[in-house]
């Protein structure tokens, strides 16, 4: 009981950090997010296409690891691409999550819909120069999902095993109750308002990014 409690509490605290401070943390640690984005995408894609559990096979780990390295390198070398890649990941997660809500969460169709959503969000982000607001939106949403996930783990409503099988926190939360997704959305909405206000005159420039990472 102690480990789930501590794990859930840590997830909640990390989630709150991203809800309210996501924009600045997101960009400073962009190569790190690029790695995790690629890792999760590779492993999740194999789960959907071949029907294995999330990271249940060695192949899933290997594909996820190498795709993560590629994404981390691209995020390090190309600032704008790093933002677009991580934005696309959230779009992919949104597409797969929506398919899960309508009962089509597994298989090649869910994978293709996820890819479509990813491409749409990437194009919108780059074409309209919305990197700042996309990062605020996505970091607040990711933080809201993390807060709800951590709370459910904290109170024993969600287990690590369920998260591993689903491979997606949004699907795992929806399995408990769709109302929890609304709670995540409400938390994210508060975070978006706070971040927009606190970052109204702040813009993370590419030169600052290069200075931090060398």
C-alpha cells in the first residue's frame, strides 16, 4: 500500500507542476520530452498494431528506445521540430483516446486515427506559429491527466498493471469513469488560464534554448 501511495503522490505533484509551470519547463527540457515522446510512440504503436501489452515484449522496448533517441536528437538540433514532435504526440494520444471512448481503442484503425490527429496538430502548430499556445495547452492537459491519474492511483482506483495494459493514461482513466476525464479537463483549463497570464510577456527564444543546452 505504501508504494502506490507514494507513487500516486509523486505523479500528482509532477502533474500540478506541469499544469501551472508547463510552458517554461517544457521547453527547457525539450530533448527529454522528445525522447519520452518517441519511446512511448514506438511502444504504443506496436501495442495497437500487434495487440501485445504495452512494453510487454522486448521488441517494444527496443523500438521505443531507438525511436526515443531519434526524437531526442531532432529536438536538440531543431527547436521548432521538437515542439512539433511533442505536440504531435499529444495529438496522437488524443486520437487514440477518442477511439477508445467509442469502443475502438485497439487495432490498426486506432493507430491510423492517432497518426492523423498527430499530423493535423503538427501542421497547425508550425503553419500558424502557435508554438507557445500549443505548448501551454498541451502541458496543462498532460498535467491535468497526470493529476487525475495520480489521484486514482493514490486512492486505489487505478493500478500500475492497468496503466501498462492500456498503454495510455487517458484510456485508463476513461475505463474508471469518463467523469474523471472531465476533471482532468477542468484542471487543465485552470492551468491554461494561469499560464497564459503568467507568460503574457514571456517568450522562450531559440537563442535561450541553445544557451541552456549548448
